[in-house]
C-alpha cells in the first residue's frame, strides 16, 4: 500500500551545501543528479538562488547562485524524470534574475521564510507562480514561532498565495512526534487547498521518525538527503525514507551506490550527523549556530560546559 | 509533567559488551557505573550471567558471567541509588549459580527469550522471583514472532509468571511507530497486572522515536545506552531519552561527561551506530548477523551487493 500523492524531494546538494559554502564540484553534483534520477525520486533541489550582489562568487560555490546555465550542464545527457527545485530566501534574490519557466531548467522554486516575513514571502512565491513555476513556502524555525502569528500566517497563505505546498521546517531539530502531529494537523486544517510538507532536522535522531509521523497525518511533500547530509545534525536520510515508502516507482539501489562511492568518503572530509552539541541544541530548541562554533573550537567535545552555557543564559 | 512510574534502565555495559565479547575493563565499567548513578537513572545492567561451562573465560570478559564478586567491586565506594540488573538467556545459566537476593549485589534479573521458549523462560523468571529478585521477561525478535503464538505467550505470562515487567525487544531494528504502537497496546491489553517495557534497536534511526511512541502508549520500562552503544546499530541513546523525560530526578550532565571522556574515544576503536548494512537489515526485518559479517569483510561498503543478497534469497 502506498500513497501516490507523496512527493519526495532530495535536498542533498542544497542543504549539504550549507556545510561547505556550496562548493560541491560539477562531477559530484552530476553524480548525485544521476543517482537521484535513477532512484525515481520526484524532485532534486540543487541550491539557493541568491543575488551575486549579496554574496561573493569568490567565497561561495555555484550552488549558492544556481544559475540556469550551471543547472543545464548538470541535466545535460542524463535521462531523468526528476524535477529540479531551487530555494530562495526572503530578501536575498533579485526577482528580475528569475526568467520565465519556459526559458529555465528549474521546475520548482521554494521560498524559505520566517513567520514574521510571510507577507514578503507570499509576494515572492506568487511572483514565481506567475512566471510558471511550481511554488512552495517553507516556514522555518517552526518550533519557536508557533501560536497565533503562525495560525494567522497560514490563513493568509490559504487566502492569498498561489503555492502548491507549505512546508513545516523543524530548523532547530526540536520537534517530537507529538509536536509534529499537532503542527501537521493545524496546517492541514487551515490549508485546505494546499499540500503540507515536512523538513526535519536530525539533532535528536528524530528526522526520519518525525517524517513518518508527518506522513501518518497526511503530509505529502517530504524532504530528505542522501545519508542525511545537511548543516549541523543533517536531515532525514533519503535511503530510510525510500525504504519505508512502498511506492514501486522508487529504487533504493542508486542511493546506496551514492553513499558507498561518494558520501562515505565525503563524511571523512566534512562533518554532519548525530553529534552531541547539536543534540543538546535540539533538546533546548536553540539554533545550531552556538554548537557549530563549538565544533570549530578546541572545546569541541566539552559537552558539559556547552550544556551549561545554554541553560545559564539568565534574563 | 512527568510520569513517576517510568523506569529507565541503562544497558550500556551489557549490550555494548556484545560488540567486544564483554571485555570492558574494571576502570571503564566503574566510570560508567559512577556516571549512571550520578545521573539518577533507575537501573544499570552490567552483563549476562552465563554458565562458565558454556563459555570460556579465556575468550570472554567478566561481564559475560557477572559474578557477584565482580559486581561488588564495581559498586564499592560509589554512592548510588541505581539498582543493578543482569540478563540471562534461556538455557545458558545454571540456576544454582544464582544466590538468594539477600546474598547478592544484584537487584533485577531479566530473562531474554524468544516466543517459542516462553515456558522455559517463565520457569526461570519465577525461580529468580522466588529467590527475591525483581524479575522481567524480555521477548526478543518481536517483529518476526507476532501473531497468535505471541498473544498466547502473553496470556501465559500474565497467568503464570511472577515478573514485574515484560519488554518488547525490537531485535532487528525493524519496528516503526505504528508497529510499536500496536505491540504496546497488545501487551498492555493482556498484561493487565504487569508493566510493559521497550528495548529499541537503532538500525533505522528509530530507537529513540519508537521509545517515545512506547511511552505515549504507556510503556514504563525503557532501555537505553550511553551514546547509543550496542551491537550492530546500537540502541536508544540514553542522553536523548533523559533529555526528553521531564523527571527532575535525572541529570543529563554526568552522561554528557561519559560521552566526552569515554565513548568518543571508544567509538574510534569499536563500531556501532547508523551504518548502512544494518539499516538495510532493519528495513528487511533480518537479524544483523549478515551485516556484521559484511562489516568484517573487505566488502564493508558494498551496499548494493549486500542489498541484493538479502532480496534474492529465493525459496
């Protein structure tokens, strides 16, 4: 038994790029694109579409900007039914840089936003929808921003936006099954004409479990990454999600090959996954930035002091 | 809000010992005992009580046998409210080797059993209860042995046994939240006068999530290990479970210290955790032994071939 409405989006290159300033080289991105295409996964997200006036191409790799020509080079010569997505942040993209869909290799544009920026985000997402793209809104820091402002934002999205899906993004890796269930139910109850999506973070080893919980309560747009790669604790592992879903269109074997050949070596170079300071930040509902700073210091394994620093913040 | 009936059992030394033939040295075990005691965790399980006529002390460490004198040396000089547990397997312990509780440093004896051995297991557990110990039954390989034989075994336990708790043991790391919920509800509905316990394996990164699910449905005896150590994929990480439970009697900091000082270095020597062949075995409901053999071979990262070997077994 499977649910044909479910759409899996692989955000390996986009979220993984947050670890290394999006400096994945062409060969690596092409291997991932080939593997994801062969696995039958619905979408692949390759990076952010940022304005080059805000970020320097000297400091960041191609996937911080996702220019159409770069994406075309990745797609070239690969048989694929996998649609291409890119992400934009509120205020960081020049809307005029986005060509009409008919001229672009991109299928979907996802706008990442905080609840407080929902007006701007709806404006942007509608702009992309008007240009012919599938558009979504991805609401970040959801564990921090629950309550009446979120409820109001969801009503506004349902009323004013042209998006096909709205994602719950557990930015801090702090949701448990019960909070995931509550959120998916709230989203579903208000967003009657949209799909609900889920993007988990794996601080507490719950990204996959919470994604299953979201599926149970009828979220249909699901994010995952190969071997769970992603900033800090990383994300829901794609191989586990594909193993769980019973849709015969998916094939786990190309994903296993990617892990064997690309991600085991890569994990020796850059760090992500179950690492105690990220777990502590997740338990406390904190942004991972303090934990990331700790991991780059000579106190990287001093968990007690880090724990105390988060608990003793005072008023 | 917390549930005072919840009892957490740390089985770090017992389940971790399955990786290294129970060869943890005295210093290490004492450090773990001190840390677990300081954290306020209810029980610590130190190993198996096996007959020396079945296993050679030349091959296996002290914690394969858990002699009373060894346990006394660990407890000596440490202030602790943590009770000591040992595990026994059906047919591997000489019942006469077990002294009456009044003469022993052990508080609880857990009998691990398959459904098919339930008669012998009840006999053994009742023997331990009669000698004054807290006795439990831990039903292994639960994902394989569901159905009428399990239901009958549970009725027999409720009717004939003297155990305080019966554990669901997800030996193959193959349960999801829904199957966990079903099992906990079935156990609870039949075992009306006993507590239900849960021991997850982390093949699919679901040991913690499934433990939360078990808690939601009123399982009160919960197994976990420091940094998730345990054979193959390991177990529910104790630090996550203690972070989740709101009982003020627990202190996570001594567990964080153990990880910093003991388990980060140990993980560089012996392997456990999220490793793809164990994930594949978990998805397929297979015993981890084939994956363990793979990890000891020169094909340790050849996931596709391993996957095919499990799917093409024929009839």
